């Protein structure tokens, strides 16, 4: 399994939608811009390891799930 920007972004987007969050609300919670979140969700940009870790903590999933798609509790 490899780190794939588009798949990682799609997982973050799916988690956001599962929680019923708008991009604006999640971006504020992560202290990033809506535009940057859009780039991440579309797989155009990679988030830093720290940011991906914050997504994992926020959604209460493992960092492995965010990055590689492994094990979603």
C-alpha cells in the first residue's frame, strides 16, 4: 500500500461528510483555509504530517487510516 494524495483526500472528505461538516467548519477546526482543505480533499496538495495527525485525532481514526486507508474502527 502506498500514500496516494487523491485517496487520502477522498477519505478526509468522506469523514467530513459522515460528520455532516461543511468545508468551512472543518477548515476552521483545523486552522487552515477553505481553499487549502479543498486542495487536500481533491488530492492536489498533501497535508503536513502534523495536519494529517490532527485530522486523525479530530475524526477519531488512526493515522494509518487517513494516510493509507488501513483499519477504520
